[in-house]
C-alpha cells in the first residue's frame, strides 16, 4: 500500500540494519531508539519517544530484545499504547514470549489496530542484504497490507497462523540454531585438539549427515578468526533457549535436549562472553578444554607495519 508512513522502534544490531534497507530504498522512516545516534545511522528521522513514533506512523516496526522491553514500551513510562489508533499495523520483529504477544495483540485490537508477531531468521548478514526470513503470526489481511514494507529486508515471508504463531515458530527455530551452534562448537574444539585440519573437517561435515547451519555458514569464518560480529549475543541466545523451555512447559512437552545449549551459552556468559556474539561460545568451550582456539591469533597493527 503506497503512502504508508513507517515508524521503527529499536534500531540496534538488527533493527538498524532493517531500517537502513527501508531508508536506502528512499522511504522515510520515523525512528526511535534510546541510543539517539542509532537513529541517524539508520537514516531515519528522529522521534522524541516511542509514543511519538507510533503516533506519526501508519505501520510501526519493533525490534527489541525481549517481551519485557516490548511491554515496557507499551505499558511503562510514556505508555506508547495510548498512541495506538484505529487502522494501524504494528509488527513486532523481536524474539518474544507468545503469551505476552497475544496479550498485547488483544489490547491493540481493542483500539482497532492489528499486531503482527514476526520472528526473523538469517542474522546480521541477511539483514544487510535484505534476505531475511520472517515467520508471522496474526491477521492475514494485515500482513498482506505490509508485505511491501517487510519486503525491503525479507525475501521469505511465511504466515504461520494466528497471534503468537510467528513467535512460537521463531522459538522452535532458535532452539535448533542453539543446538547446532553449541554442538558444532564442541566438535570443532575436539577436532582442533585431535590435530585435524579444520577446513577438511568442515568439508567432510558439509558433505555428510552432520551438516547444519553452523557448519555451512559460521565455522568456515570462525576458523579464520572472523566471528561474524553483529549478531545474537550469548546472553540473548540463552534468553531464547529459556523462552523455548517456557513454551514447552506450557505445551506439556518434555525437553530432553536443552541441557547442552543451556550449559554452553551459560558457560560463555560466566567466562566473560555475555555480550559477545554467540559464535564465541566456541572460545568458552575452548577455554575449559585447555585454552583451545580454532585459529591463529591475528597479528596486531605493530606487527602488520613491520
């Protein structure tokens, strides 16, 4: 739908990249972030508050750390929910609790607005390229009305069902991501200690039954010292696994495989990697395995100058 005014709340690692895809296409965005520099970096016009961003927009995108922060935006100081009006579509791109999502959706529906929960997958690199996958819950007609907006940064947009369905699928996906990353990190540390050539190990894994997203997309970079900075931190990965466990408890499903990622990302937090990209979980495992690193340390600037 042409002529829609776009608002964006939360312009951090992922939100900033998604917003830049929109502004880079020549579309004006009214943005808000507590870190005001992020607004200009995203190419957005500054709103003075989350409520102001909502009041001045027809479509509002949220990219926030978790449900606690989303709820604080709507119900906390400033009560951005009071700025919501009839006909608006608000899209929550956060990784959040489906129960919280459904409560917010019901409150916004009373004001005549539609709330879409749109979990994202693909990481920082896909956000930069505009090739994210979105798993969306909420009214299908509301999604149809904002597909052009979402299409600036996503190439796969799947309607997963009613309110909360998108965030549910996101938690399922992120748990498998956590399993793959933590298990592959453990395997690669073992391969290093066994004096195997890591490129050969990855080549074999990627042609065998052990292949996964981490072996294909993460570790070919990590073994060269590139941790792909800018994505999900160890703290946020552990948060997502915790949300997954809450989901399963509510569904009455037993989780027999969560101990590995809980231990791995919990270890990373305890060893000082809390706010580092979750790929550094391999260094945490390496630390308690004799100080193992998959790559040779990069020379510093002084050595480079010699």
